[in-house]
C-alpha cells in the first residue's frame, strides 16, 4: 500500500501542485514564516522567501512572487510551490510531499529507494544519487503524457520521506534546481 503512495506521488505530484496552488495565497502563518532571503547562486538576481515547516523541521527557499499552499490530512502532507500564471510565460510548479513513517526500518535513502523500485519492478528512464541540504538524496525521471517528471527523495529524521516533484521545463530548470538546493533540515 505504501508503494502505491510512492508511485502516486511520483506520477501525480506536479499535476496536483498546479491544482492545489492555482489562485490560492499562503495563510497568514505561512506569510509570517516567509522572509526575504538571498537567492541561491543559480538565480542570484532574484529575491527569495523561506518556507519553514515546524512539524517536520526543514526549510526551503522559493522565488518572491511564487505561492505556497500547504495541505494536510491523513497520509502524505503536500506542499505546492507555484508561480502565478502570467501571459506568455511558462507556469512554474513544484510539489513537496512528506510521507510520515514511510521508512520505519530506518534504511538509508539509497536502500529505501532501491527497495521501492524493486517492489514495483520499475526502471526509471534515469536515476541517481545527489546531495541536498548536506544529506543524501535520490532522483529519478520518467516521461508521461504531462512531460518529463523529475522527483528527488530524501529522508527527514530517518523515518519520514520528503520528495520534490516537478515537470521539467528548460526555462525553469535553474529555478527548480535552486529550490531543491536550498533545502535544509533545521531540527
């Protein structure tokens, strides 16, 4: 059952983020938690804000003018980061999904990821290991009718899995990479 959630988040994260974030503004608490910040070097001319998640103890930066919509309920917690729709501009949208206690055996992210792929008998078009926020992460890409979907997975406090998902768009790749690179655990 958990692996079905893994697949759902990989395949649908970007589609969900567009729907969740369309026309919605951050709550007052989210706005208060967001503060202007220097942008990562890939997009140094931007003014960025900080999304701080107290429950899971992490922060991630996002471009000023983009919106945060954090949803919760039972199961995965979804955070959509999206760019307002502008005339003639591509729509930027990224989804962060937190899967609580998805890794109860406290495997490394590499072991957890490999286990998920084995259970599904899946072979992504591309995959590999990266480091984000000073900790190991795994990424994968697959192409579907929405385009090439990129997902990056890392652990939060050994048992929770955090994934970043988006549809690749050449114009927005530096922004997406900078958002992921800005991730760090704060507690």
